[in-house]
C-alpha cells in the first residue's frame, strides 16, 4: 500500500527571520501524497473486472473509498451487494497498489460505463467527470427528513476542534481535507483524510458500509472545507440527517438539503454558525 506522505527538499524563505529582511534555508518538507486509484467493478465469475473510474486520492483506506464511492453513486445498496473487494498491483507499476478490484454479489447488475457516466475525477471535484446533468443526480433510498436527531449549538461548535485534533496527517502536511462522523453526544466515530474532500467523505461512508452501519441515522457529518452539492448528496445517500462544514455551502447544496429534509450548517467556526436548512435540529 502506498504512503500517505512523502518528503521533498524545499528552499524556505522567511522574510521575518533575519534583521536584514532575508533568511534562506534548505530543508526537507512533508507533503501529502496524491496518486490515482482505479476502481474496477464486475460480476462474480471468470473474467476481468472493467475499469469504472479513476480518482486522484491520498493512499490509505482505499477499500473504504471504493465501497463508499459505489454506494454514494447508487451502484450498490449495502455491503451485501459486494462479494469481495481487494487491492491489486497495477500492471504498469507493480510496486504500487493503485487498483481496487470489486466483485459484485450474484444478481447485482454491473455498472454501465458510457459517455454520460464517465466517472474520471480529480482530487478537487467528485462530479466534474460527469458528461450530463442527469448523470450527476442520484437519489437516496433513506428518508432522512424524519430523523429526530437534535444537537445543541454549543456542542456543535466544539466539533471542528475535535476534528482538527484527530487529523494526524494534516499535522504533518497541512494539505488534507477531513470528514468526521460524530454521534449525537459529539463523540468521533470515524475520521478519514484525503487530498479530495469528496474522497474523505466516501472513505467514511465506505467504512460505514463495511461495518453494516447504514443508514447513519442519528449521526452527523463534519467536513473541513466547503459543503458542495456532491458532499450533500453523499451524506444523503448514507442516510445522514445533518451535514456541517467549516466553510460555505453552495446554492445547490442548500437546495438538495432542503429537498432531502437534511440540516445543513456552514461557517461552523468558533462560537458561530449559519444554519441554511433544517434549523429544528439545532438547539440554541
């Protein structure tokens, strides 16, 4: 398995470090690794699985990432739809494990790969490879609008610090997004980091799928960046009633959260926050 971090030599200039206004230092620096992950999916039986997507990610928790991606894209419904999932060495780079091979359970249809369902994604965007608007939209089978979860605003305000304290790789690189799954009491249930915010969420969802914890009723998801349409959709697909972000949401994120009956919180910083939808779940 690949490493999440690597070392590179840098030339550091600190203009405040010397009386004459210049300070130059050569030193090693720790960077977050970004590598492609190919997800291959196919039915049980002989034959090679077909490539479904390539996503740029930080190595680690790759099986969670693959399973979470399949769930949030509506290609599987639960862990029972997956027979096996394993990391494989690529043919061109046998020393790196940048391929996940997923065998679907009998009776589960293999995903159709066509130009309107092109999943190639970057670390910054989880839907930019989709070739049509219809291909972006996926409906959840979970009715989160009826979820009775409520969270005190004071408790919610503490969660970004708890998330940040658990980001071990971010401490070393400063270059990773995080997604944290919390219980109603503010306990951190699962945390995943990645160069892609959508990958971090898929890793959390994939963990929940493999642990047979779906739907994630009564839980909330906190992301370290902004709340986009894709993250809101992934949260809904996992049955989460509340999505919070330390940065801003988008208009489509707010629209989708309203449609789903989710609570969407943005600008969760310090002792303040903006509640865009589902304010009944936040107790002042």
